[in-house]
């Protein structure tokens, strides 16, 4: 592999960009994160650790902006709707 410097207009260079978001957009993002991980089978304590951990920038921003009580309510709502045991294999063929 050839080493070359990054050109200022290189479209392949990874760039992080911060932008302001409304409270509603942050709440929507929190719901999306909680739903995704609930569907993957994670429990409430695991999800809350993600929101509290600064390593996870988006969820942690939601935790800071919305507060712990609101995030806990979002997580519980998503777990109730999409939590463990809700897998649907009705399309699976018998014997397959």
C-alpha cells in the first residue's frame, strides 16, 4: 500500500462534523437507539449504561439534554414494545 498525504479535498477522508439539534431531534435519536438495542435483546441496565457512557456520544448527549428520568422512560417504553422474546419466526419453513 502506498502512503500519501491527505489532500484537502479528498472525498474519502473521514471527517466528524458537529451540528446543533433540537430537543425533539435528540429525543427521536434516543428512541431510535433504545429501540435498536432493545430489538437486539439488551436489558434496561445495559441500555442505561450506554446512555450514561460519554464514549457513546449521541446517546450520552441525549442523557445530558433530556435527563436521566426521560431517558429511563424512553428505554422502558422501547423495552416494553421491542424487548426480549419478541422475535417472530412465523415465516420460517418447517424442517429448514
